[in-house]
C-alpha cells in the first residue's frame, strides 16, 4: 500500500504462486511414486506464533492442516483420522521441531507429535519435509565447512565465496579471535534471534572483557567473522528519512526434480541507528523485496 505508483509503473515479478510451488516440491518429494500423493501440514497448534502461516499455506495448497493427535501409525503407514474415516498420508510438511515430533523416538513428554512417526519415516512409508536433523544447517560452525562440503559432494568450487569464519574450537583461531575481538562479530554456533553474540566495534571495554572470559571458558560454542558493511536502505523515522542496515533472506524450494527460487524474499531491517542486528526479536523490521521482470 506504500508507493503504489512505483509498483504500478514497474513490471514486478509476483510471489503469489509460492504455495503452488511449495505444493509441487512436496509432491515431487514423495517416497511412493504416485501421481497424486496425499499431503498435509503438521502444526503444533493454535498457540504457536506461526500458526497463521501454517493455516494460510495449508489453505492455499488445498491440503489438511493437522496436529499430532490427528495422525496415527497403523501397520507401518501414517493415517489421518477424520470425521469421514481414515486416509493414508504420503508427505508431511512439518512445522513441529525435531524434539517434539515423536515421543517414542525423541522427547517422551511431547504431546505435539505422533507416536511411531519417525519409524514410519525411516521405513520410507512417509516423507517428512524438512527431514529430521536438517536443522544442523543452522549450526553456524557448519557454515565454515561449506566450501569443502560443496567440493566433496558436488565436485566443484562454490560460485559464491564464504565470509571468512574462525572456528574458536581450534586453538590458532581462538588466539586470533581473542587478539582481534574488538574488530569481529562473534556468534554462538547454535544461537538465533541475535542473542548471545558480540559486535566488537560496538562493544565497550567491559563488554569485550566479559565476552573474552566467556569465549575462553567454552571456545567450541563460538565462531567469529569480520564485521561486514551491510547494505543500507532508507527508512522513515520521526526525524525524517534515514539509512538503516539490511540483509536478505531468500526463499528456496528443493525437490528431487530441481530447485525453485522465489522472485522476492524477506528484507530484514535494523531499525536502531547504527545497529547491525536485523532480527525481529531484537527490534528489527521488514521491507518488501521486489524483483523486476527482465
């Protein structure tokens, strides 16, 4: 609704077919080679902060929105229980964390998952997307190995270079990071939301000293990177237009049939002046991302 004349005067690629592309990717991922696999979205329920998204995607894809209690594993197959009877499900787009997915395989106290679901997945009776364990990619230490991973599995060099990353678990790297702490950004390998990190150039001497002690006490918990000069965009503040730092989150779907990149994305904005932390949990905001047609 902002600057409608800009949108009207340019040929902007649409993102409205994302649910359709998601459905295609899920259907292509089915273990069982059938023309019309039964797909469902698994949600923790109405109290989850992303429930609206779960509901929206299920509605747009025309598939069932389920909770763990709506499913059961019978004779090795995953079955949906409905008021009209039962039906097998072939692909589950899960929005439930690994820990709560199956009380028989993970957290025994979980009431969000379905008993036996993980065994059904391992046997090939159902496809779970994303696969359990895929969250290892969120571990920031894994990022440092990406060039080697690409070369090993793909037999080629990465097209985009990595940001230099020091794994503090390695003594030489730790020594370098401690010596240059005031110039680096240090992050917890399993952290998210902008918590537990240090932006060296913005830290006080007291903060640097305190973080140095944390780093030396548990070096394997951290990685360090140079402080990047993030791009900036104009934002409207109470004082008028001002520049703020941003980063871009693309949306990419992967299936056995290929990779689909959505022509848009989530641009996250650090709304605090001078801040490099764009996470919404730390006061960040968002902007629309437009991709022009050629």
